[in-house]
C-alpha cells in the first residue's frame, strides 16, 4: 500500500468517526498517471445520508498531519440519491475522475479505541 493510499484510509476513517451520516466512502481516481504525481490530492467521494443535495461540489483541503494525512485532499460529499445519479451518469464527476475502490467503515472497536487516544 502506498503512503497516499494509507493516508486516504486514515482520512476516510476520521470522516466516518466525525460524521455519523456517512454510509460509504470511495476513492476518486484520475487515472494511474495522474494519481502517481506527488502533488495530486487524495480524492474521496462520501455518501452521506445527513447532507443536503447540492450536486458535485469538490471541496479542497490542505494536508492534515495531526491525523497522519500528509497530502492535500478533495472531498465530494453527496446524498445517497446523488450517488445513484452518478452511477447512472445523470450527475458527472469532473472530467477524468472516476469512482475507485471503496474504503470500508472501520470496525466499532477500532473507532472507540482511536477516539479514546
């Protein structure tokens, strides 16, 4: 697993803990050649039952070294219906972006242990 992949998992786990409405998180990829660039941010698609529909609005963030994330990130948060619209191609991600692998929600025990430290 690359450092960027590891940081993406850490970022996703932190978001699962902070936002109870998140049901799934996927990596967004821009192609292998793009993702290998050191300055390419981690991109996450977060499906959140508690958010409002607003379309595809990528939000850019800097690195978060306090949680072990050393890369900038881009978060796209959508409702479950918007996610289905993306899958049906009725809503589109920015040019060249595609839904990548899922980052599963960590087990409850890990969430509790992490929040206790």
